[in-house]
C-alpha cells in the first residue's frame, strides 16, 4: 500500500484529500491492483513479452502506475461484460431472482422451508467399489501368504 501511495502522490497524481479524491484514490488503487494481477497472469503465459514491456518502462513509476491502471480498467470492463453476458443467458426465473438480490426485500415474517433429502445410490458405482474391495482383500491375503513362505 505504501508503494501504491508513493506512486499516486508523487508527481501530484492525486490532489489533496477530499471525499471525491479519496474515492478516486481507492478506484485507482483497485484498478492498479487488477492491472498488476492481469500482468502477473500474462507474465506466466508469455514471460518474454512481459519482460520486454516492463523493461521498456524501466523505473518510471508514474508510467508503470498508469499502464497498470489502464490494464486494470480494461480487465474490470471485460469482467463486467462477462458477468452481464452470463446473466443475460440465465432463464427468466433466475434472472428475476438475481435482480431481486440487488433490491431491498421487506419480509413481514420469516419463512420456513422444509426439505427432504433422499440418498442417491449409484448401483454401478456400488458394485465397482465392492469388486475393488474384494480384489484388495485377495491381494492382502496373497501378500501375507508370500510373507509366510519367505519366513
């Protein structure tokens, strides 16, 4: 956080504090962090290209912060677009439910929901487990008999 504040306050990138600039500071910090995370992922995928990009920046911290902020803003937009795309593909009842999560809900009394759980038995899986158990018992018996023969 200290490095981030140094990046933002050096060269007067952020003006003296008021509530608007504080919000802008947090937003910029969030975007720089997103950009750094995105750069880290990219560095794993293509280390040479990332090394070339960052070596071109050198120690110009303001330029680095600006680059990371731009990358973070792009990542944020892509994430929002992805979530909106996924939510638009939801069936109508789920879409209504997700939109109701964003609006306050007033309930007059608590609701009780009763559920009944029924065990699901996969007969094929159960038979395979029993077969493997039998095979394991036979292997153990064979190992024991080999140990006794050895002694």
